[in-house]
C-alpha cells in the first residue's frame, strides 16, 4: 500500500465544524479559552481544527502534552507564523528563537535565574511591595491590574537590569497596553495590516515598541559606563562571547532584554491581578490568609527565606494560576510528518495545548471550576500527572522565569494581605482575554480596607 493510501486510510480525530475558508479562526477570536475547553470536553484528547488553510490540532491529554513539549520537542517548534507577525517586538529573542540559536540563548540567560540569584531578588520584591502598600489608603478604590503592572515593571527592571523605572511607570504602562493590543491583534486575526501601514492601530503599535526600545537602550547605555561592576543579567549578556570570541550584537541584546522585560512584567501583573480578584470573591479564605500571615511573620515584612513557611500564600497563588494560567495557550508547529496518539500529523500543522482546559478538567481536579486553595495542602501537585498543571508551559521551553514569577507573587501577595483586606468594587467581573498572557479586561477595581490588627511596617 502506498504512503498516500496509508494517509487516506489512517484514522482522523474529530473536531468542531468550521466556517468556509476561515475554519475555526473566528472561534479563537471570540472566546479562545472557552472554545478550546469545550472542544477538549466534547471531542477528547486530540481535536481536529482548521485555521484558514492550515490544519491544526488541540492536544488535551497529559501524556500527549508531554510528547509534544518534551519527548519529541525538537519536532514541534514555536508558531513561526505568529512570531513573524510580532518580530518588531521580540526580534529573535528567547521567546521566539528555536533550535541551536534558542539553546545558546537559554544557556546565556540561565544564570540570571539560578536559584541563588532568585533568592537575592527577594529583597527587591519586598522593598517595592512595602513602597506600594505605603501609598494605599484605607477606603480608596484602585485598579489592581494597574498597580500590579507598575510594581512588576519596577521589580523586573531592578532585578534583571539594576535600573530604576519609578519615573517611567505611567509611560511604560501605557506602552504595554498598546503593545499587548497590537500583539493580540496579530495573534488572533487572520488578516493584519503590515507594520509599515499608516493605520491608527499600526501607528500606535509602532510607537509602543519604540517606547520600550528607548527604555532598553537606556539600560544598555547605563551599563556600558561601568559594565565590569555590574552583576546583572543584562551585564552577562553584554559580556558574553561566542566560540570565536565575538560579543553578542547589540540588536540581539536588545531582543533578549525586551523579551525578558515584557514577559517578566506581564506574567506577574496578570497572575497577581487574578489572585487579588479571587480573594475578593472568597472573604473566608482571605481571613484564613490573614491569620496564617500574622502567625508566620509576626508583623515583619516577608523575605525570600520565608517562602517555605508561607504555604497558604503559595497555595493561593497556585490555585489562582490553575484557574487563570498566565500562559493560557501553548502553540507549536510540526516540522516533519509525525504521529500523535495514533493520528498522523502532517508537517506544518499547528499544535495547540491549553493549560486553561487542562487545569479545569474534572478528571484531575474535584470541583474544578471552584477556587479552593486548600486543595494543594495535601501534596496534590505530586499526585497529578505531569503536564496537567502547567501555568508557565512545559518541557525545555518552560518559561525561564517561572520560579522568579512565583516567588514574586508570593512575597508581594503576603505583603498586601498583611496590611489590607480587599473588596471588589466593579459592576461586573473582569473578563479574561488571552493574549501572550491572560489579561483581565476592564481591570480589577478593588476597595482597600486597612486591617485594624495589622502590625507590619
């Protein structure tokens, strides 16, 4: 039997009907996470989709997830169609590179996220948390997404680049809003105006990239003045030499720095925003956190050394990331013809894995849609199949800053809850919107109530 005959006779996975020409791409744009979750529940571990002219598959099984992200990861590269659309932002940085180039870049960046180095960042996180809490006033309403976005910018700039962006947070926040809008448009829309087009949206997108570029250029210029005295991740990149003794080109350093700044900023901002929103909806657990933090810290500010004993805070962050994973969609592209779960997959096919759908799957989580941080108290993470809970992706390309982000979320949340109670002040819940991270559309307006028994400084 010929290969063509075998391909025709091979079983094909089922999937939702798509529209003529466009396939399922409009379903992605309307409600990406909800659509993929429904597909996983209705059609099983492999779901056939179509994105215009390209075959696509949703994988919703831990063993198959592991095969794509780890076992055969070299055959499943980043979604190059998408990254070609956002090259102006990320260039060929760690997020978008593949193959040997990515492996080399990952090795260069890894020391900046070593366990010992991350512990040193704890002081920076606690100091900025204390500064923000000092600005909050009893009874005022603040948008937690804006506050979390601003503090995340300060933390990542100081920790990775040893730079102060306190005077830039409003401009950076505005640029990030426009940047994420442009990225989202390029991620979900089949037809996007090219970067040179004189449309309003493209101009806004280009201005946003230029503002982030200007900030990173300033970081690099400041480092050149005393590079040998700097111990930052940026300094490591600027001092790196290849096998021929040549330094990394400035354009490549720019790509890495922008990627780390944008990803490091937005991951924490969204994770903490959703966590604080969930606490407003569960005052009983909020009270549990107050008691646990008071007992553990006895009034002092949280530090990196406290992570092991701030268990209830970590459970809260884990549960929030389960329901609202910072990375809610993982996209890959098959390099060569292959097979997944007994189904033939043609080269060029798009492969989607949905942490949102996996982490809300009732096969793995009781009351899967409910916020229950206590579910993590008895070692649930050790009993789950690998590649079920993966809020930062999985395999070799797991987010390089995952431990950084978790520590930051735990220390900041402990600082906030130590001093304040939180009540939701919005008319309707924030709407999760899948971009490169899970953005709370409409913000997270929260009324602050200073705790009468708070003893922290």
